[in-house]
C-alpha cells in the first residue's frame, strides 16, 4: 500500500512530459532518414528505449499510488495509459502481480522471482508478463505502421526500443537487485546500486536503488535518489 500523501501535481506533470516526449520523438523518428553509417540513429534508438522504460516506470509509480497522489482515478488512468503504451500491457493485470512481488519478495510466491541463471529467469519474466493478445496487438500495429513509414524506421525506433526497454527493466529492476543470497537481516531481500545518481537515472530511473524502493515504496521514481543517503 502506498503511504498517504498530500496531493502533489509534480508526478502528473512528469508523467505527461514522459508520454509527450515518447510520442513526439517516435513521430519524428518514424520519418527520420536512417543512415546506418551514422551514429545518430543508434543514439536516437537508445533515447527512445529510455523513454519506453520511462513509460513503464510511470505505470509502476501509479501501482504505488504516487503518479497522482490523492487522486486515485487520475492515478489509475495514468497507470493504464502508460502501461498500454508500453507494448499493450494491461494495468489491472500488472497491479496485483506487482503488489504480490512486494509482499512475497524473492520467494516462490513472488511472480518476478526465479530460481535460476540469467536467461531462464529472463524467459520466466517474459512468460509471466507477456500475453498472447499483446503479441497480436503488436503484430497488428507493426503491419499498420509499415504501410505508412519505412520498415527500417518501424523496426529501429518502435519495435527494438520496446524489446530493449523490457530487457533494461528486467536487468536493472529485477535481476541485479534480487539475484543471489541476501543477508538474514536484509528484510527486503534486495540489493542496491552503488550511489551514483547520474548512472542510476540513465540505467533505470533510479530503480537500481532497489532496496530503497522496497523500503520506501511511497517515493516516486524522481524522489527515490533521496533515500540513498
């Protein structure tokens, strides 16, 4: 459960900025003349990946009630929209799974946890969160987009960033903090990145500070660095 917080419009503004940046950059990149010999398309692809990750992180904030604190309907709307934009994820399905993760972290009842090495864990993570109807909707969108935009642009700036963002979220937000054994006094069974706010933001919107997130889930991503000490 999210901690009771006074209404704060900053989260709403930040969510709107992330959605707007994702949409505007995607619209621009779908018509961008791709020169594979130039580094620019690859830099744009990474930037779009980062914004895709931001969509999901915003949906995650909504799961803790802090995307629009004090406004439950607006908070849920933000979560539903940002999750849907991230490869057609369905917020009402994600919400109970995420709270189950917090309640039963790193146990057999944790939907995000897997006893195994990196690739089997990643496969388990994808299998647990990707549904057949998401794949169908992605396939339909792919075929529609290529009718209007160059195929290489659709793949490089719409498809690949979504895949990379999924990997980014898993690696920095699930695998690294929860792998291996944790000390008996680590009540959240979570690791954390070394303090480096720039890298923490670039890598996954401060969610490498994962112990801190589990300890203070009422902090939105853009305030999580304050818990690092």
